[in-house]
């Protein structure tokens, strides 16, 4: 069955992958591969432990979306700030947080990254520039602009990376934030982790403008769609946007098209999509892609 969603997987053809891979060293591919594999293994273990009721609360897995954090981590620098929503396990791992302090957080231990008080949705690691883990959909959008404002005010060249879901872009605060961020030319990059679903609601059920990269255009914000199954494409888009932000030229919106292989959270019968749709996206798996290039 053909994929009917607004988002469709961009094929990583052999030709495309050969021309992209020549731009990056083998070491970069090995780093992406290791980071993404570590994230995936952490997530698989987390899913198992949750089902075994080893820890409670909510739990949202990032499996399938790893190329976004891998490509961002390789294109950013120390001092940059990062924040996201509740699907937050992968970001600190990509930034170098010890997975053991994240696992301790899931178990509610005082040795956890948020002293055991935050749980799965509220990871935090200031030492790596990771400013959370936020459970309120869209809350981090305005906060991210605030963090960018603080960096600009302090005269640093640090950039704030604010990730949000395709559902979160429907929060009104996004528009106030985009307006102020552009008006003040804040060093902030808005990343839509566009996995095409907000819980069970697809992008095309939510809006008549299914191309989310257009949302920034009415603010004259540089905006583009990016293949989220490709760490190369993510790295290039992030590097270009970060360079602009560091020069004082303000924000960018990246509509990064990805897919979550698992349900929204741990209890999701997934009636809103077909197995074929999931399989079609899995063919573009970024970990397998990096392994093919390394070999
Ligand atoms: C303000 C607010 N409204 C509703 C919810 C319930 N809720 C949790 S996740 C979610 C879907 C968000 O989807 P999306 O932004 O696409 O992110 P994804 O889960 O796909 O990463 C909703 C509606 C919430 N946490 N906060
Ligand atoms: Mg989504």
C-alpha cells in the first residue's frame, strides 16, 4: 500500500548516498553510527523495562528519528543550547550525557540527571547544554527564544536549538515567538521533528497547509524542509542555519521529515496507520544507511 500521508520517505538511493558520503569522512559516519545505535539500544531497553513495570510515568520512544539528533550534534558546538519536548531520551545521549544517569532518572534515583524528580519527560543536563525535556506541548518554543535572547544579551556566539513536534506547531505561542525572534534576530533554530503524527492525528487532519516548512515564511524566516532519515542532510541544514545565527542574522525554521517506528507512547494500538506505511519508512533507516556507507 502506498503511503498516503503528507510526509513521504525520501529514498536514499545509491547515487544520492554516494554523492553525500563523499562530503563526510568515514570517522563522521562511524560517529553517527555509534551515536544512533547507542540511542536505539537505550530506547529498546527502556521500552522493555517499561513493559516490565520497572519504572512508571509516561514514556515516549525516539526510535526511527535518530538521524535528527545525530546530524544536529555533529553540526553544533560546545556552548550551544538544546531543548525539546517529552520525547527527550535521544537528545542528551547525542550531546554526550552518560546514559547511566538517564537510566537512573527513569528509575527515580537521586543519581539521575534531574535528581530522580523529572522522569522520562524531564531529562536535563546543563553541562551538555541540554535545557530539557518539557511535558507541555509547545512550551519549549517560547523558552527557546528566551534562551537565545540570553545568549545574545551575554554577547556569546551560542545558538539555541529548539525541537518540537508537528503537533506542537499548532500552539499559538509559536507565532508570538516567531515574530519576536525575527524582530530581534535571535540566534535560534526551530526544528520541527515532523513524524507526521501528533498522537494519532496526522498532519493532514490538522491543517490545510500540510507543508510545515511554510509556517516561517510569513515572518520572512529562512525556512526549509529536510530529509530527517539522513544525518548528512540534517547536518548540512543545521550547519548552514547555525552559521547564519552566529553571524547575527537570526532564526531559521527546519521542517525535518522523519518517522517514529513505535507508537506515540507505550500504550498506542496504532490504528491510525498501516504496517506498510511503517515498513516503507523503515527501509530508509539511518543506522542501516550509515552501516552501508562504512562497509
Ligand atoms: C498543552 C498540551 N496539550 C496536550 C498535551 C497532550 N499531548 C501529549 S503529546 C501530544 C501530541 C504532540 O505531538 P507532536 O507535537 O507531533 O510530537 P510527537 O509526539 O509526535 O513527537 C499531545 C496532544 C500536552 N502534553 N500538552
Ligand atoms: Mg509528531
